[in-house]
C-alpha cells in the first residue's frame, strides 16, 4: 500500500496553571508514529515546524497558532492513499491520490484566537473520499461540500463518534480511558481509520479498528509510554 502523508510538525506549548511545557507535536508526529508502529510504509510531505499554544487550564485543550509552519509543495499526482492533516492551511488542499482523506482540523482553525473556527468552503473537498473532524469542526464545512458517497466522520471525544455515508449514519461508542490529556488521539484515530478503510472498504471494521488504536494510544500516554 502506497501512502502519502501531507502534514506538519509543531512545537506544542502547553499552558498549564503552573507554567508552560514545550514539546514536539503536530499531526505529522502522531500520524508518523502510528504508521511506523503498524509497519506501513509512507512518504511524508512536510516543511518547517509551526508553534502551537494549547491552553490546558481547566482541561480545555484549545489551541491557537503562534508561528505558522511553512510547507513544501504538494505533489501534483501520486498513487494510493493520501492523508492530509495540517496545523492551519499551510498546505493547499488537493486530491492527488486514488483515495484522498482529510482531517479538517487545521483548515477550519482561526489562528488568532484560542479555539476559534472559520468556514472552510474549498470545492476541492468534493474530490475527497474521507472527511474527518470533531462535531464543531465539521459544522464549519458547508453541507453542499459533503458528498453522499464521501465518508464523513464526526468525533465527540469520550462520547464516541458517528460516520455518515450514502445517506446512512452509524454511531459508535468508545471505551473511556482516564488520561490527563488527549493530544494526538485524533490524529491516531484518523490514520488508523483511513489506512484500514483503504484496505477493506468496510466502514464498521475501520471504525472499530480506529477506536481501538486511539484507546491504546491514550492508555500508553496515561502510563507514560509515549515519548514527548
């Protein structure tokens, strides 16, 4: 399976009640870790690191962009699976593979304020096979750009997620994991779902697989098994 990841690393600055903690982050980090662990070969298209401030106070986990990542040029065409997951809109969205998937988290992010969103109305979304985001993030995508034959994933943290496809919506619960923070779980879920769906074309199998991989990720983070 040929997989191309178009994503960015970041320096995450976690703002806590007792100070600021800086560590390596960004969606590229967590997608890369997942693919390497699963033994899935991939080509990573990335650029310079961005800087993201994440307000952790009161378990908020809301971010804003301090420094925007500078991206490399996206290939004009490739084969196989393509995963887009950005910090902001540093990469122009282009469907370049046989199956194109996007986590819209960066494209709907307003860089100027913690947690603020903006409408993303690129018609290129009509060429994508999988569109993933939180409930709030997907609400900033116009309905007209969400094709019926596109897999649309709306996540809601520990409340589970739902997947819409061809006029049908399936709801999935998740096993709750006690964890001090969830940064990277959504990126892991996205990579897991898309790689499994590319192989199986089965939404239920892919959804359960992604939920399990995200659960394992959080469990390992909870016991300090993940390097910062």
